[in-house]
């Protein structure tokens, strides 16, 4: 009897871990999906930073030309 309770408890724990990692019908964005979205955001953020740095350099160069 004790063994079957432990097995049921383990099955419940495994299902909870699976739902947390992969999501379920109530929360489709599990941990794996959130990590994927975070990685996409980081890539976009990196592109934006380089773009802004380039724009800043160009503006600085033109201001320097105007001052001279």
C-alpha cells in the first residue's frame, strides 16, 4: 500500500515539473518557451544597441564638423 502511494506521489511530481517546463492548457508558456522568448529579446536588444551606438557616432561626427 505504501509503495503505491509513493508511486502516485512521484507521478504527480513528474507531471508538475513537466507542466512547469513545457506548460499546460492553462499556462501554455512554460519555462522553455519563456527562455526562448528571452533569447529572442536579447538578440533584438543587441541589434538596437549597435544601431543606437552607430547613430550616436554619426551625430557626434556631424556636430564636430559643424563646430569647426
